[in-house]
C-alpha cells in the first residue's frame, strides 16, 4: 500500500505541472495589463506603467516568465502577489482555514443526509416515502446554489431571525452556508446510495441470508451496506471537489473570507501569481482526495489490492 501511495504521489507531479502550465497560458491570454490595473486609481503615466512592468518582469518574453515560474515552483515558491506584495503562500494560508471549515461542514451535511435518505429510500422501495425522498433529491440537485442560498437567507435570517445572514464568526455563521452546499450534494449521494443498495440487495448472498432467516435490518446494516458504499465512496470524493468549487459562490453571497473570494478578486485584478497558487492548491486537494478514495476502496472491498 505504501508503495502504491508513493507512486500515486509521484504521478501527481506531471498532473500539477500540466495544471500550472494551463493556468499560466490562460492568464496571459486574458485581456488587461496587471501593471496598468495596479496604477489605474492613481492615474499612472505610460512611463510609470512601463517601469512597473519592468519591475514585475512582465516585459520579458513569455518563455522566460514561464521558466522562472517553473523554477520557483520546483522550490515550493508560489511567488509574490502583484497587488499586496505579500507571499502567495501566506495569503492562501490566511484564507484556507475558512474554506476548509465550510467544505468539511457541508460535506458532513451531505454525507449524513444523503446516506440516511438513500438507505431509507432503498428500505422503503415502492412506497410513497421512497417517491418523496427521490423527488426531494432531484429538487436538491436541480436548484442553483445562489437561489437556495438567497431563499434560506430570506427565511432564516430576515423572516425568522434565527441565524445571521452574512459574515464569519461562531458556529451560527456557518450553519446557513453549510446547509446550502450540503443540500446540493446530498441529492446526488441519496440517489447513488439508493441505487447501489438496491443492486446489492438483489444479489445471491442476500437471498441466501434471507433464506437462513436473518432479519432484514441485519442483512441491510451488517452485510449489504459495506458493499453498497464502494461506488458511493467515489461519489463522495467527487462531491468534495464540487464543494470546493461551490465555495466561490457561497463565500461571495454570505460575505465569508476564503479561497473562493480570493480567487475571484485575483482574477478580476489579474494577479497572476495568486491565481496560479490557488488553482495549484485546488488541484493538489483533488489529487489527495482521489488517493484517499482509493485507500478507502481497499478497506471496503478486501478483494482490491494495491502493489
């Protein structure tokens, strides 16, 4: 297993290099000059803009900029933000805890709610309860995040006054954004849990267990769930990536600090090092989540072995 993890981590290097190269190219194809944007408020002259471009190294050829960028990455140096003049890794480290807090809270909502409803729908197959649960799952998937966020703010913050609408602080500030993101992912998990569990319950070993007189609850929770959760594990990993992407909208709507708002501001100001650093961080998280998913696979299914 350790050798497999080591190979996967080494295999992540070309993936991260590809992501870094793609972001580097895209950011330089976007219109706008970072130096001109930095001096726009002070009305900088053409000479001042040219001097700033020279200071930032933006007047060099793209190949030279790319070479220096890769050299810094090889030393784990993400560079310096063009606008704050602070190390990119420091800026990201300040915003990352808020995003991780939100993503984990939303993931807990999605996993607990999605698994519970999926199991209940499979156990009550063919009843009105199953139909209601699956209808709710489709609605949860279909509703845009910004709409459900606005609705929950209106209901719980403005009408009922139970929860704060925006900002960051204690647990109460985390509830609404976590629920919005969690509901969006719970629908997909519910549908997959139900489908996977129904497929497992139709297999021969389940029919054998029933023939031996085992209770339905014992068959469901002791024998069927572990096997049914194998494809669900992959879905949870993908949903975690979706949650990281969803924080861009949620952090903006709820006025929360985090990687999402940091990315939006960096793109608007064309802060090249900061955008590249955030994207590389997200790519690294995806890689680590996929690796963790494979390890959980081996635990859930002893037939899977990694050399």
